[in-house]
C-alpha cells in the first residue's frame, strides 16, 4: 500500500533527480575557462634575390602539374 508520505517522497526524489540531470550540464559549461585565441606574428620578409627563384620554381611546378591534371592520381600529387 502506497501512503501519501511515500508518494510525496517518491515524487520529491524524481524531481530532485530531474533537476540535477538538467542543471548539471549548465553548471559544467561555466567551469571550462575560455581559450585565448592569438594569431601568429607575421613572417619575415624574404629578400628578392631569394624570393624570385622560389616564385619561378613554383610557377614551373604548377605548369608541370597542369599537364598531369587528367591523371587518376592527380589529386594525391597536387596535395603535396
């Protein structure tokens, strides 16, 4: 036989369980500190006597890769 007191205690226990299960994630989110986001500093300037050969070699490589664009493994090569 369920007495009114037992019914009240049961409902109280269920209510407390729901409150804890719903409220816990909300409290946990506040406990995580924010991660500072910073950008790296700008890179160093490459002198033109070193930059020009690099740019030329990059263009030459790009043109060589264009010739292989129809190959089935082109995507794998183009990534690297």
